[in-house]
């Protein structure tokens, strides 16, 4: 959602801009030039998210619209997959909810990891 609000930094703004360009392309089967934002599947949801980028419901609505469009339009689906590959389709999101958790570690692609205290010589464990 920071992407839509322009707060994601230069890389995020570039990703948002390229997503806007991808979504605004008329489907190959569409030749009507009536200018209706909803005539291009996903464009209405894109504009609604741009207006209120903090709205998670609108972000989900855009994701649903793009998924449905990709299912109906194979070319768009390939382009959307390519966009996702270029702009973080392999990202990780972590949320911690409720109460006190103490120490939290988030890691990825690591080798050996020991989170315990080193054992004392002669200590049983």
C-alpha cells in the first residue's frame, strides 16, 4: 500500500508507475474508447487505491481484479507475472500480533543457526 501512496522510495514508485501503465493498457479484445475507468478491468480499483493508499480493502480489491483479468486475458497474465518477478513477487512480510513476544528473529536463506546459549563444558543438556 505504501507503493500506491508514493512512500515506498524510488524503486517502489517505479514499480507503482509500471503497474499503472500495465493496468491501463486496453485488453486486446477491447476497442471501445468510451473512457470509462471500469471499461479496463482493474483500472477502477487502481484509481480507488491511489485515492486512499492506506485502505487494505482497496488493495485486496485491486489484487482480485488483476487476478480475474489475468485469468481471462493470457497476455495480460504473462505481463503481470513478469511485473511481479521484476518488482518483488518473492517478498516476505512478517506480522507479530498480540501480547509480549520477547526476542523475535526473522531470517531467510541462512545456514547453521543456533539461537540458544552456548553450552558450558560439563553441563548436561
